[in-house]
């Protein structure tokens, strides 16, 4: 990959490589765009096949955060970190503290939180070195694990997408195929089960599917079977790029609405599912509940205020569907348009110089 060519092509601001030999830290912080405010996005820990794959993931996820934060109405830019390593074996206290010092060095340009492979306990270690971290323990007056709130937002957004596809937002009796039943999807399944949906689940982790089967009466299928099951709604809640050339021909669902980031392998796949008449709830609009929740910490965390904003994901998805219908474009494109227009409006409106300008972090 020609890094500067890529950064220039997609308007990235900064890419930071962090290395600490003693702890084994190998992290990449990608900052995409800080027009709206400091870049906020989680830290993913994963065993990447190559360093190039890790860089690509950090870059794609960071850009997604710019759009997610803009579409959610937050005054925040987009960034993300990946730590190369196995979260089950390679973590240690020194690693997260070393990483915290790198974040501190960015002096507020980037604020982190949890993502796949990292936990509240890891954020607490980062917090030993920097204030530019959210999703830390409620004992510090913070919001804790964002996953249940992300799940609530996905549930709300799924209802809005169902309204478009089925004429009602009730999920009672709907058959919903959930891919991955980790932190977010376990909580999503609880909401869906409570509303009377029938669940089909899969996960590479046997204990996770067993729990969903026991607690929610979910039917379990093998990971590669989930795309083709007979269902009303497909909820991708594991990793990205699951909507692709191989999976699309298998999909029978009328709605795709799930938590995973970067669900479309390529934008062309968003065009294909649009032509098939599938209602796709764009990933970064529907899964913004977690970031809305952690971002509230920057104002002094208030759960009631945060949840009210997360509830709005229903309206945000409805708005994206409305723009898509009005402009006759796929929903992923409508979401991009909504986010880009907000960034452009704010860039223009904040263009004059202001000595000692107010900043979201000045409230901390
Ligand atoms: N945790 C949060 O608040 C947010 C999470 N997301 C996204 O939602 C997705 C899920 O996040 P979490 O629940 O936090 O992660 P998690 O790691 O707790 O859950 C993911 C689950 O997917 C399973 N999985 C992995 N590969 C699989 C495969 N090929 N087939 C089936 N299952 C597979 C894993 O075993 C795990 O149980 C990720 O893409 C994440 O980036 C997005 C916004 C916020
Ligand atoms: C706090 C996290 C839930 C934010 C993030 O990285 C995401 O939404 O993907």
C-alpha cells in the first residue's frame, strides 16, 4: 500500500504507529477527520494476518467513525486504533499504559474507548495515563461498557427498518438471523426475545450460542449457514465485509440491520442489495449507540440524556430511508450524504477565527 497516496485519496489527517518493546505493544492510531471535534473511536485488539491488514482495518474503521459521529449529531471527528495481538493471550498492564501515554501525546486530538477485543478494565488502565479515554468504569463516574447501549440502538434502528419493509415496526413473530452473539448481540437478542421475535443465531464461540439457545430459545446454525437461512431480518453482529459477492445470492431476508462495522465489502454491494429491494440500515447509523453513550462522558455522564439520544437512532434510520427514497439512491449513499452535508455545513459555519475558542474537551 502506498500510504500517503491512500491518506490523500480518502482525506486522512494522521496515522500514528506506536511501539513498545517491553510490553509488546504494536498499535496503529488512525485519525480521519477532526472538522467536527476531536476524533473519538474505539481500540480493537485482533490477530491480523499482516501489518498491512492491520493498517487497512484502522484506516477503514477510522473513516467509519467520522461518518458515524457526524450522522449521530455528535461534535466529534473520526478515529480508531488497532492493537496487533491476541486479546486472550497478549494483554498486559504495561501495554495499555504505554498505549495511554501515546494517546496523551496526541493532546486530545484522539479519544479512545472499547472495541472488539478490549474491555472496561483495559480502558481503566489507559486512564492511568490519560484523560482522553471513555468507557471507563462507572466507579469513575463514567459510562462503562458501551455494548448494551449499542444493542439498544441497533434494536431501535431495526424497528425503523422493519417499518419500511413490513409496514409495522413490531418485531413480534419476525424471524431474525443474528450473526455473532458477543457483547452487543447478546443484549440485542434479549430485546428481540422480549418483543417476541424468533431467533436464529450463529457464532464461532460454542458457549456464546449455547447461552443464546438456553436463554432465548434461539435456533443454532453453523457460521457459514447463517446467510442462507429463511428469515425476515439478517443482523450482522460479528466482523465486517459480510455483505459480498459470495453471501448476497444466499440472503433471503428483507431487512439487513446489525451492529457490525463496515458490513459492505464494497459500496457496489450496497447497490446490489438495494436493487434486490432489501432495506439496509447503514451500519454506522444503526450502531452509533455505544459512541453516543461514551461521548456523553465528555459532558459529565448522564445516562438518561444519553439513552434519549440513542433512542433517536430510530428517527435517524427513518431519515436515511426517506433521503434514499427521495433521491432514489441506496441507503448507504443516503447516509454518507447526510453525514457529509453536516461536516460541510459545520466546516463553513466555524470558519472564522476565534481567540480561545470553546472546545468540547474544555468541559472535562
Ligand atoms: N461494542 C460496541 O459497543 C460496538 C460494537 N460495534 C461492532 O459490532 C460488532 C460486534 O461487537 P462486540 O459485540 O463488541 O464484539 P464481540 O467480540 O463481543 O462479539 C463478536 C462475536 O462475533 C463472533 N464471531 C467472530 N467471527 C465470527 C464468524 N465468522 N461467524 C460468527 N461469529 C463470529 C465472536 O466469537 C464474538 O462472539 C463488531 O463489528 C464491532 O466493531 C460497533 C459499534 C459499537
Ligand atoms: C465506543 C465505541 C463503541 C465506539 C466505536 O469505536 C464504534 O462505534 O465502533
